[in-house]
């Protein structure tokens, strides 16, 4: 099935921002471990502080997301706010290499992650503007698929620079600085076609005091949410199951490093995750034409429950590679299908507003998982015990999602 120009430009942004996602999942935690080790932090404290940073970031985005999303629904506002978010993320990303003290590094990383996360609210809400309903599952899956494989290009270059720093005759800090700038430039370049050509198809007419009007519309949406049971129940289920997914993404490398696994092996394993995720995301997109989206999402949630349980017993490098492959098989499917399913059940002209609310229940809610992992790890002194708590999130998510599906059929 051919993609049109609008769909291709939209997908290109996934290719761009996914380079930052892969950097956050791989090199950044390892480099933070390096900085934390120089400062004398223990492995448990390192994992905990990394988890707390991820939690703080998602709380900030959860607070700002619905407000910014509602403002962006106003005619002519979505693209400029989207551009500002990208600039905040890319500039902060490029500055990470200058941060050689672990706390300063975490603060700048938080700014970059907030810019990135905010941009996704507007990007996801653009799906209804660039394609029609019957193609949404397919286009959304294509976005994640090409994002996975496209992000490997700057990532491989970063690996060559970082792992070969001695051969190149440069310090580790310098190599990391080059890697951060490289990813920031890639992210910005891949964003340009969408920024240049995007047109907001669905919107709310601009009125005086647009910001105040946006808060008013957001309040009305919260009031109406009780009546929109299908949307409410899906968001509640999404809160739990995607929380588990993002916690695994945010903390996989940090967990492996804390277990003492080889850094190079961790990086290569997560590169394999991206490669496996590429065809699997496309497969899920194609399956959506023959199998109901709800059934495919259910399969993905059960698969992630198994992955979370497997992670508790992870001890060796080989087991981490198996974990990486399993995550790659279902990661694109659960993210892409959730995005397209939600797009189908919300009003198009309020897409930014609703995706802002979805961000509370998704990335904005992932502070629950990262915080639980951090607290349980510190209290028990057992990292695996903390990671095991993620399975509970998937169990709750499955129950509520199945209930939401049954209510929709009724």
C-alpha cells in the first residue's frame, strides 16, 4: 500500500525523534552511570536517581500536556508550538555533552526529554490531519516501523564514535558530546519536511483570549469525560499498560548496567530491538486490516506481561538479548495501534486536547512505574524485585482494557 506525501512527511518525524528515543534507551543511561560512578554513587542509587529523573520529566509533561494540546487545537497554533517543542528538545540534547557533573547532566536531560515528550503530543494529534480513518492503523504502524529502523543510522554512527574513542584519539566526554550533537541535528533535519508543509485540517476557530478559551474547553472536556465511557475506559487501561511499556523502555539499559552486564553487549542488544521492531510493527499494521485492533492490542499486553515476568529472572547477557528481541516484537504494535485506536474514538477538531489527556495516561503516567521500580529497589536493595513490580501494571491494564472493549460492543 503506497503512502502519500503528507503521510511520508509525518512518518519522517518518527524517524527523527526516534534517534533521541534510542539514545535515551541506550547510550545516555550508560554515560550517566559513568558520571555517577566518578561521583561515587552506588549501582542501586544510580538506578534510583535515573528513575526519579524519568518520573519528574513525565509529571511535568503530564501537567503541561493537556493545556498545550488544547491551545494547539486553535487554528494556526499547532505547528508553531510543535516547532518550539522540537527546538527545546534538540538544543538541550546538543548541550548534554557539556555536562560533566551527574546532577547538571540530569537537569539538562530533563529539559531535552520534556521538549521531546511535548512534541509527541502535537505529532500524534496530527494523524487525523494527514490520513483518513481506514488507513490510521497502517500509517501509525509505518511511523513506528520506519522510526525504529531509521534511528539506527545516527545510532550506529554514535556507537562507532563512542566505542572507538580510544582509536580516534579523543576522550570519552568528547565522543559523547559529538554523539549528542549528531542526534540533535538528525532529529531537526528529519523534522523539517513536516514543519514546512504541515496544514492543520481540523481545528477550533481562533477567538479573543485564546489561552483562556483553551482552559475553558479543557474544563468542559473533563466534565464530559464521564459521559464518554469508551474514551474514559480506554484511557484508564492505557494508563496502566503503556506505563509498563514506557518503564521498560526508560530503564532497560539502566537495569542491565546495574546488574553489571557488559555495556557494549547492552547497546548491541538494543540495536537488535530496533531492527526486530521494524518488520514487526509493519506486520501489526497489515494485520489490522484483517483482525480487530482491540484483539491485537490485547495480544500485545499479554506479551508484555510475559516480558515483565521474564525480566525479573534476568541474570546473563544472553537473557538480556532474548529480552531485547521480545520487546522489539511487540513494542511497535502496542504503541502504534493504541495511537490509531484512540485517534478513531475522539473528535478530530479536539485531537491536540485529547492527546494531551492521553499523555497524562501514557508518558505522563509512566512516573508510576519508574518511581515504583526506584523505591522498591532502594527499600529492598534488590533491583530485580523493583523491576518485578512492572508486571502488576500489565495485569491491571489487561483487566480494564477487556472491560473497555466489552462496553464498546454493548
